[in-house]
C-alpha cells in the first residue's frame, strides 16, 4: 500500500451513522466503499443470521467466513487506492463478545494472522437509546437497548487504547461529525 493510500474503517453500534459517513468519505475523497458482510453469497448467508435463530458461535463463524472471502478483494482495492469499510472485524469483536461465549481477545485472535489491518478506525460513539431512535427500518435481533449498550462498552474496552482507533461522539449534528471524521482521516 502506498503511503498516500489508506484503509479506514467506520465502526459503531447500529444507528450511529456509519453508512452516511462512509458515503460522504467516498464522495468527498474518492475512496472505494466496501462493507461487511460483503455483497456475495457468503455475505448473504452471514446477513441471514441477523434475523434467524442460529447459535452465537455459528453466527460468528458465518461472519468470519464472509470476512475471509473479502480479504482478496480488499487487498486488490488497496493496491489501486484508498478504501473505507463500513464495519470490519471490530464489529464482530464487539457484537459477538456480547452474544457468545468468546471473549473480545479470542475473537481478535481468530483474525490475527490473516486479516488486513486498517490504518485508521473511527468508532462513531452514541448511546443506544439515541441510535435506536434513528433507525427507521425494522430492527434485527441485535437492535435492543441493553444489547447495544453492552456492545458500546465492548468497543471502548477492547479498542479504547489502540492508537489507530478514534472514538468520536456521533450525538451531534451530522456536519460536525463529518468534519471531525475528515480531520481524523487527514491526520498522520
């Protein structure tokens, strides 16, 4: 990856504004937009687990399979420019640590030797109550206040001390959030 190219990940609980921020970055900076799970049959199987009754470990490994399937495409995109990813393994760590018997460290360890690491991660931090109020469409099995509050805590506990991870308050006007995201992405 050339030094001018970067791999930015936008994270946060459901309703925090990840997709809006990613779309703005792509429009403003010409980044390639990617999302997890990806748009493939593997990603579709992982997405089906969001509304079906599957064991938590199965849900985790379905999403990891979609993640693994996407690594080749991600590597190829990074060879030609910058990428912004709407969710990445950080979501799996936060969500699956709450719903499964795996710890955040165990889930991170599952990804260690084969996952492309982002240059920057921005976690859009927002109270669960505010995030759910923003959701206009039907909610999946994870979109409950208590669950999302726990997920928010895992994000902070698991990633709060990493240099490449930036927590930004998303409980402000959209333009303020977008301006701060741009500032973070412009910093070394």
